[in-house]
């Protein structure tokens, strides 16, 4: 079994200790931080999602897997830290109201910060007016929204409508993401961009600001 597979399995088991141990071994062996995340940790969570859907895993196990994943990310994070780069711009980001998933959002933040963006993290379960207030306070170039539930995706549209109403829409680019979200959905609700992973998300923001 490859180390990546071992790492994914440790996430599936929700074994934080083991996840940390394997992650550290891989880092010591010179594996790329990004590969450890994408090909190890995320693969594990993807499998958890599949098993949950099929009724083979339940919420507590999903929570343990998420916790274990975080243990690995914590070790990788310092290695992703940006050097003294000029700021690429300010991004306000949050997981929309009703939604508590933040692993993907946090990876996007990590990647953006390591690429020189100044990121304001509004956290999870963020109501529409909090996004609006943050745009007024921080004057970002980009607003990012994350949703992992089909039931919370429509909040993204509500935020865009509210930005419109407050005459703030043209001042920012709106980018969205999260497993159920798609390019089509982004077009449908009038967002400026969609990205399926943290690397593409960061590239997209750079392009949108050019
Ligand atoms: C871990 C997890 C949880 C954890 C969350 C822990 C945490 N702190 O985040 C816990 C256990 C709390 C949880 C709870 C629930 N969950 Co859950 N969860 C998951 C799981 C297994 C993994 C999600 C994840 O972190 N993936 C890994 C990350 C890295 O991927 P990602 O989030 O997609 O992010 C990437 C991209 O999407 C993108 N991206 C993400 N955000 C953004 C933002 C921007 C701006 C951009 C550009 C890009 C971007 O970049 C990221 C990095 O690559 C998924 C299954 C899945 N495969 O998605 C189910 C899943 C999302 N959960 C689901 C459900 C049903 C629930 C619950 C309702 C279960 C329940 N009955 O209580 C609750 C809801 C709680 C709530 N109100 O939010 C369903 C949703 C079904 C649906 N269609 O809506 C899923 C799909 C499982 C399934 N297959 O059924 N969950």
C-alpha cells in the first residue's frame, strides 16, 4: 500500500495520531505538502463521504475523520506559509448560513495566504448581512463563499442579491465553491467564478484581479 493510501485510510478511521504520524513521515521523506493534502488527506475524506452516503458511516465517524484530517493539515500548514510577498489583494471568505463545513474553505484560505492574499475569514454559518458588513469594513477585491450542502447553496445567491442592493456588487468579484457547487451554478446566480479546488481557486482569484 502506498503512503498516500495509508494516510487516506488513517483519515477514514478517524485516527488523528496515525494521521499526524504518517503526515510527518511523508514530510520527512520530502513529499510535497500539496500532494499530501490532495492525494492523501482529501482522498480519505472523499471516501468517508461515499461511505456516509451509502449508510456505512455515520455523523460521529465523519466528525472523527474531519478531526483527523485537521491534524494532518496542521503539520503541513507551516510549510505552505507565504514568504514576504506583496499582497495580491484582500479576500473576504466564509461558509454560508446553515452550513458548518469548513475544511475546504480553510484549505482555500491556506493556499490563498501562501500566494500572498490577505484573507479575512468570517468562519462558518455566516449570515448574509455579515458578508455585506465585511465588504464595507474590509473593502476586499474578492468575496468567496463556500457551501457543502445543497440546502445552503441558495444563500450564495442571497448574498449576491444583497451586494447588488447595497450597490457593492461591482466593487467585488464573487467566487464560490464547495462540493455541490458547479460552474453552471456560478453562472446561474451571477457569480464571477467557481473553482473545484484550492489551487484553482487561488489561480482564479489572481486572474480575476488582473
Ligand atoms: C467532513 C464532513 C462533515 C463534517 C464537517 C467538519 C468540518 N469542520 O468541516 C461534519 C461531521 C460536521 C459534517 C456534518 C454534516 N454533513 Co457533512 N460531510 C463531510 C464530508 C465527508 C467531507 C467534506 C470535506 O471537508 N471535504 C474535503 C474538502 C477539502 O473538500 P471541499 O469541502 O469540497 O472543498 C474543496 C472544494 O470544494 C473547494 N472549495 C471549498 N470551498 C470553497 C470556497 C471557494 C470560494 C472556492 C473558490 C472553492 C472552494 O476547494 C476545497 C479544497 O480543495 C462530505 C462528503 C464530501 N465528499 O464532500 C460530507 C457532506 C458534505 N455532508 C453531508 C451531510 C448531509 C451532512 C449533515 C447534514 C449530516 C447530518 N445528518 O447531520 C451535517 C450538516 C452540518 C451543517 N449544518 O453543516 C452531505 C451533503 C449532502 C448534500 N447533498 O447536501 C455530504 C456530501 C455527505 C454525503 N455524501 O451525503 N459533515
